[in-house]
C-alpha cells in the first residue's frame, strides 16, 4: 500500500490528517466499504458508512458510493478520524506446518484447538498470527475456514486474484475437499450420500449452531467407509457443499456422532474417551481432519492435489483400536 502522505502509527488516536492511498494490484477489486473497514481498524462500522455517505471519502478526487469497486491506481482520500483507540492486543507471531507455498498461495496444516481468526471470545487466530510473523506480506487472507477443533489443510491467498479464483471454484463446486473422521456406531454402507438441509442459528449465549431443518440450505456429503471397528468407524467425508458444521451435523443427525465433538456429539462417550481403557487409547479432541484438497491453481491453471497426514493424536487413537473388522 503506497502512501502519498507519511502517516505515523496510531498510539492513542488515529491520525488527524487525511490519508491519500494509492491502490495496488493486490487491493484492487474489493468494494470501498470493505477496504475501509479493513484499513480503519478500531473505527466503528457505523462511522465508516457515515463518512462514505457524507462524501468525505473520495476516489480520484470524486465522490463514490459504498458499492464502488477499487481499481489499481485509484487514489483514495481517507478523511481525518478522531477516535480514541484501545491499545492493540498483542498477537504472538506464529508459523504453522507448511504443506505448499508459492507466490500466490500458502497452505498450512492447522492444528486442532486453534481458531482460524479472532472473534467469538478468541482474541486472535491463525490469520492474525501469520500476519504478525510475516509483517512484509502485502496480502494474506483466508480462502476458507476450519472449525477450531478441526485439524488439517487450510488455504490462504497471498494475492487478491488467487482469493477471487479460489472463491469462484468453491462457489461453483469444482474444488474437492475431503476429511477423515471417526464416528460412534455400527456403520453399514461402503459409500453413503447424506443430503440434509441445514439451518444456521445463534444460541442465547451467542454461540453459532446448525440444525437439520426442512427450509435450510441444501447440503450434501458423501461418506466412504475406510475401516470398521467394534463400535467405531473411520470414514472419509467428501464435501459436495460447504456449509457451516456440515459434516458434524450430517453425521450426528444420522445417528453417528463424531468422536470428541463437543457441540453435536455423544457427550457421555466423549468424556469416557478422554481416558484410555483396556481396548483403546485416549482421545481428547474431536476426530475430524481435513486431509485432502484438489483445486485448479489460480495462476498456472494446473490441477493441484494436496494432502496432510492424519493428526498425531488421532493416528495414535486409531492405532490403539487394533485390527479393523473389515
């Protein structure tokens, strides 16, 4: 981001002089309101929209509305904003196991227990930690999300063109995302399609939840049986749609809760699994791992398939079950 004015880093207040920002190739394509919400950290959303409506924000010296999409080379005037700013939370820099990286993409193996971004009681997540560890990165955005307790492949874009391309691929259903999961119950079929419409809602305490509901979003998962044990089954889940908590709710609603799932699982079983017994080891996390993804590279156009080995704690539990029945 090139500044025509040198702007000091904010301490207790945001700068009191207008900023003139020249839009780079990586910043082009996004709406002006989304751009301002990102760069004016600490400024209430209502205030950002007020300065847009009032015409205080200008692009190439002209007025624009909130739907305007930025073009490379645009000069954006951001007006002086007086606002006491809370001290920024310190985000510890962190790197994660890298599965793939080039000038367009970064793909990591996310551990379980780590949120992908801050919010909902979490002050920071993977994206904030990676940005802190890569201060010179001009652009770094999540392509998709994984639940906090899910491990495995997480895609991040290092260019806006890559982000747009991968979002289009996911929207069009041409990416292939597969997960490994272990469920409780006597799973019968070698391959099973589950199509249950899913409805998102928020609980009284602000927690996101999903339920099967007739007027919910169409959702489709294909499950393949990999290994069967006494009372458990290891499955591969192939996402045909990408709804929030889709795999977890499809399995739970079908009578096969994921081991260790603290939202939709068998809570008594989860508690019992935390301690080893004479027929298995302990499992202290949700057994859900994003192990494979296939997509078209946004620059080369080549088909890319990436894999992340089953997380160590899940692998140990699997091995402790001994020889499968099938």
